[in-house]
């Protein structure tokens, strides 16, 4: 099965641990089987078969016959003395030693697989996280955050269960079954053949149930993701829920998802539990048949000693345990395989934005950025968002993008760091197509301050120096230039203060100034401001605008703004409407032509006194 083979590939880095684990499993299986046949000398002493067991016999031919000779005659000969009591003591000490060795081997044969499973889960989480970091923004737009969280937490844990159950436990149970089977044949090959006759119907039942169970668990995991996503969205949007008194609506929404999960879980349990009672009955029937035939062999035919038959029964019951495990394997492993499918589904998703095989390094920004005939469309929208957009930005030039909402302004700037690639046209960075540049070098030249300020659950210092080692002097300089130093120093621990998730302990203006300080700390060549002041009150806007003005000094900047007052000093203003650049020029030039910019300006400032 391809999924199983792919899962086993994660064992490759741990091949030496795996080899040692297999050796320990084999040793445990042998000692575990021996711990049962070690009871034969005890029964020989207890039931008075010592004299028959002590009769020296020539070693028979064939490996099975030699094993039978060993535990029926040789073992007793090694332990026996002239005194039955002393022989009993030796037998008991031998049994104690065997069980001690079995316990030690049992611990390590379980410990090493558990260690490997934990490491593999870590490796998968790391691979999954690294992979989603490289996926395109389009994938994030289509994927619910709760879905991804469910896979990273729940599904990765279940994948570890697939390895534990589907490989290590199978290996352990298989080895034990082989040892038990050899010993059963050595005790009585006739009764062993009778017992094995039950395996074909058991395996048929397993195959029938496994297919249904896997399909059901695929749906169950999808329902679990929906529940996780709804919960995550509710927690993130708790202010809106309370403000709109929508608690009842959210309970109903969560209730529907929860009921769907319940139905899928019930179906999964139904199929998962269906095979066990049937298999138990078939195995019990086999044991009853062995009891009857074994009793006849003792009472009528004299082919079997009572002590040997007792050990055979005990061994047969122990043999049924790995058989039951293997028969239930299909049901046990199907949820884990369904989880593995979802994990590999993400890992197999190719990023849309890929780096060139031999990317060009970008040491610094020297001349200009040029958009040449750029058109772009989102796959879930009808028609392109940008139509044949062409313009350039020279070094140290401040260019503003204005226009109605939905016109394509944010899409234009999102193409520069290659969050997306245009379907037509190209964007040149110092004369080189962005698709030929090294991504990390390109993005190192850019700094972004957006309307939605994202801060992390970390210290102020870590947020300002995000992705870099905090330096005290640079932190102070960046915070001072962003008009943020005063309120940062007023925090309980200053730069060491934890901000909480998404910076909830700060006001909107404070969060925005932290974001500006972060951009200053990075010291990029090109700055992008996307509606950086639109959600702020007047006082905060003034402070942020002052910080932005300092930040843009002697830098190249692209500014998106609805408030035209914030971009009147821009070197050039581009008016974007319907995915096209319909006008461009300075503030004064655009007002003079009385076009689209003039209309936007009049709408914003017509109410002010002249």
C-alpha cells in the first residue's frame, strides 16, 4: 500500500534503532514462548512424569522434533536432581529467571518503538509546518485555520498510531505468533492444523470491514476539522459575537458541526467494533474443537500426555492473542491511515510561487522597480483583478496608490514580494524578472506595514526585532523613530513585556507603531504601507503618520491610502480603478486635470469649510 510505504520512509533516519528494536522483539518473542514451555518440567515433577522425562532418548531429526525433544526431555534433565523437592526448586528458579528476562526485554522492546514514534511525529510536524510556510497565499485563502490546526495536532498524533500499530505492534505480534506456532507444532501438529483452520474466515471478515471503516474515518476527520475550525473562529471573533449578541447563532453553528461529528464517530465505532465479536466467536469455536479432539487423544488414543495438553491449551490461548490483534488490524489502523492521507495531501500540494532553479542573488536595491503589462486574476473570482498594469518606481521615490475599494491596489503591492505571480506581464527588480530572483533576498529588501497589524505572543523586543536577534541600541532607535518608545518604556517590563496573542494588551495605535518600529528595525530598501492609518483615531493617526514620514525618509516607498491627506506629498500618485491605472501625477497635477482623483478628493473634503 503506497501510504504504508510512505510512512515507513520516515523510519529511514532511525535504521539502527529500528534494527535494535527488531532484535529485541525477536528475543522477547522467543523468551515469551519459552516462558510457557518452561512450565512443562514443573508439571512433570508435579504429576509424577519425572521418570519418563528422564529416560535418555536420541536427538530426533528435524528442527520441530528437536525443539519438542528439548523441552520434553533435555530441559528436565538439566534441572533434575535425586530429590524431587530440589528439582522443583530448580524448576521454579529457572521459571523466575525466564520471567525476569522477559520483563526486561518487554520494557526495551516497547521503549525503543515509542521513542521512534515520538521522533517521527516531531519530524512530520516539522516537515508539515515547513511545507505550509512555502505554500502560496491562494492556498491559505482556501484553507480554514482550524482545518490546519486539526491536522497538525490531531492527525499527526494519529499518524504516530499508524506506525505504532501498523508496524511495530504488527512486527511484535507476528514474531510472537511465529514462535507460538512453532511450539504448537512441536507439542501436537494434528491439533495445530485444526486450530489454523479458523484463520481464512477471520481474514475474510477483516478485509470486508476495513474498506468501509477507512471511508467512514475519512469523513469523521473532516467533521472534526469543521468542529475545530468553528471553535477557532469563535474564539478569534469573540468580540464580534458578543457585540452582535450572536451567542445563540454560534451555539447552533457549533451544534450542527458537532452533531455531524457524532454521526460519523458512531458509524466509525459501529464498523470498528463489528469484527471483534465475530472473530472472538470463531476463535472460541476453534479452542472448543481443540479441547474435544485433545481430550479424545488423551482418553482414547493415548497420543498426548495430560501435562503436554495443558501447555498446548495455554499456548493456543496465547497464540489467539496475536491472531486477534492481526485480525483487528484493519479496523485499528484505518483512522490513522485516513489521517495520513490528509497529511500527505498537504505535503503533496505544490506551491504556486516557486524559486528558479538557479536564482539570482539580490545584494541591494540600486535603481527601480518596473511593472510591465501586468494582469492578474484570483481563481475564485470572475474576471481579472488587474488589467495590463504598467508603471515604475525609482529608487528613493514615494509612489501612492489611491482609488475605490476593490480596484486592485493591494493586489499590485502583493505581487512585489511574490505573494502571487501575475498571469501576464512581468515585474522587474533592477531590470531582472522577480521570478528569477532568490526569494529570501527579494523579501529582505521589502518592509510592510498593513492595516491589520499582526503581533505575536512574545515580548515587545522580539516583535520589533522579528526574525532577527534583538539589539538594544537598534530597538531604542527604531522605537523612538516610530513614536513608540514612550509607551513601551511605560509597560510593566518595558521591552521584555509579553504582548499576548495578537498584541491584545495594546491599543490599535500602539500596535501600529510597534509594526512601524518592526519595519524600521529591518531597515529595508523598499517600504510598503497598505492602509496603515485607516483604522486609527485622530490622535493615533497623527503619531503614526509622523512615524511613517520618518520611516520614508531617503527610502523608496509605496503607499496605499484612502485618506488622501496622507499622500499629498508623494512624488507620484497612481489612481487605480477597475484594475487599471487611470491617472498618474502629483497631487497638484491630478487636481488640475479634474479627473477621477479630483472626484475622490472632492468627496473627502467637500464638507470642510473653504
